[in-house]
């Protein structure tokens, strides 16, 4: 699948958003790689768009399944604005990511996780690698793929 088709598919999954109309919050530096990672997970679980976006510099890169890249703070902001919509709106608000195993190598934190939510028929498992530098997240490589989730 081409990048354009995959990016359009993500748009359908996460829906259009108003993130472009929102001001991006100022960056908030964390003291170490683990704090960057667990701030991300906590903000994701709370669907707190401002906290999520406070950890990504302009050159942030997400690498998704099938080799899809999403680059730049505003593009990532659009992804999370869609992610944090209700399930009825196509988002994943109410999902809880639970770290099962964590291994830090330098400034990269690798996490195996599971997702639980009232709307899931069973927990969904995956993994991320969070590449941090200077208290911010620069790259996230994820196995998260909504197509693999089992919904009620």
C-alpha cells in the first residue's frame, strides 16, 4: 500500500480533526527517557492532547505498521486528535495502555503493552520503541494497528 493510501486510511480510522486549528502547546522537557515514555502513556490513557503534544519536537517521526511514516508535530497532532475521539466517533478514548515489559537501552525505551477498554472483546497486545533525546520524544515505532483489534 502506498504512503498516500495508508495515510488516507489512517485519516479514515482516526477521522478528520481540528488539531490544525489548535495551537500546539509549548514543549515540556522530561528528566530522562523513562519519564518521557511514561508521560506519553499516561497522557494517552487520559486522552490529554496538550500533554501528548508537549513532548514532540517539530521533527518527530512515528513509524507505523506496514512501514508508514508520519512526520511533524502537526501531523502527529492530527493523529492524536482522532485517536482521542470517542469510540462512536472512530477514536479510542477510554482505552488503557498497560506496560507489561520495559527495557531501556540508552535513550530508547522499549515497551510491550496491552490495551484494555470496555469496547474491546479482548485485550489487544503490542509494542513500541520510544526514541528520546534531551527529554523529548523524537521517534516512536509502534505495532498499534486498529485492524487487529477485536471489538464487541
